[in-house]
C-alpha cells in the first residue's frame, strides 16, 4: 500500500505534498532535516494534514501529481472537508 500525504507547517503557513509507503517515517525524516536543502528542511514543525491510501505507487504518484498541479490551498483544504473528492481522484487514477 502507498499513500499520498499532505503535511502542513504553521510556521511557514504552507502545505507539502508527497507519497510514501510509510507516512510516519517520512514525517520524521521531514522534521529531522533528512532531505537536505529541500523545501521542508527549513522548519521542523510539519504535521500530517491528510493521508490518502492508494492501491500502489503508480496510483499514488498520479494522485500526488494531480494535487500538486492544482496549485490550490483551497483544493487541499476541500480534500479534507469533502472526502468524496478523494474517492473521485482515486477512481480517476485507478
């Protein structure tokens, strides 16, 4: 199983979107500065905002790309508020 995860940082007032098979480990890596010189390494207050379970890595990468291409804070917030949007996304990229 793979996941699309959306992290939020209160310090930056920003979201970060990624994919992984282990969200807990990935969150720790982001907060520990494991990814040197990356966007997430500038702060260590990342929290999981939303996770989307996907059938495999291919689906997760497509869903991740779709969300990133939307370039919309409101869209990310709507994904959490309206779970049917996630169902449609998963169906679209099944």
